[in-house]
């Protein structure tokens, strides 16, 4: 645990690319789907999560209550050819997966062969 019960663990991220998508996998075990927030603002993709656990113990002479709050935020600059309105996210077995579909027309327009002199 970190300072004042805060746990700040930055999850590991893998980014792969295939013909149709950029694929992003973020390892975040112990969370639930509802703990995540995924936002796109312009070409900035932000993935954040926060989770708060509270535990209370009671005895005749005392009451003890503990809070554990953990959060993280990661941001990524999206390539121009990503279709932000078609991004899909799933969370299974502690892995958040995002499929970032490419717009082939933009990808082809941005492609340029460089002549070797």
C-alpha cells in the first residue's frame, strides 16, 4: 500500500497492430468493468480506473474502518487513421482490450513512398 491507503500501480500496456486495427491490452486485475472509464478527446485516448474499498470491523469497545482507494490514468495519442467512433472495449480475466479500427482511406492517403536518391 502507498501513502494514506492509496495504491498507485500503473498497469502494463501492450499495443499491437494488424491490417484492420491497432489493438491495445491493459493488464488491470482485481477491477470490474464499471471501474473503468475510456474517453476520446480529439486524438487523445484516455483510460482511467478508480476503485474504492471500505472495510469495517466492530467490537464492543471499538470500531475500525479502513478505506483503500486505488486509481490510475493512462493517455495515448491516436494515429490519424483511427476511427474514434468505432473503438470497442472489452474486459475479461483482468485484461482490458481495446480494438482501434483503422480507416483504410486515411491510411492510404497518408502513405507515401520515399524515392531513394
